């Protein structure tokens, strides 16, 4: 789905690089530094599910917080 600012939603199939991702609506959160945000996730008891990954000139990580919530942080 696109809007005036660009892509806002998409569909990703569970194969290839994404085969190990759990089924969910994956939210992307823009952060100042994805690497630092991923490191903070680990420090607070979460985990990195995937990453770092480069896409469209940007870096992102898919993370899971200690309660099980999954999202992507990108910069």
C-alpha cells in the first residue's frame, strides 16, 4: 500500500530470509540508530531475531522484547 509519503504496508512471504520469522503484523519503527536500539534490546532481556539487514539504503533489525512482542527498528 502506498500513500503520498511512500510505502506504508506490504506483504512478506515466510520463505527465504524470512522463513524463520513468526507470523505477525510486523511494525517498523524508525530510530536514530538501529544498531544501538538492537543492543539496548539485548541489554533489557530481549533478542534479535534477524539483522542487521540492509534494505533500500537503510539498516534494520527485527527484535523480540522480553514479553514476546516483535517489531523492526530501522535507521
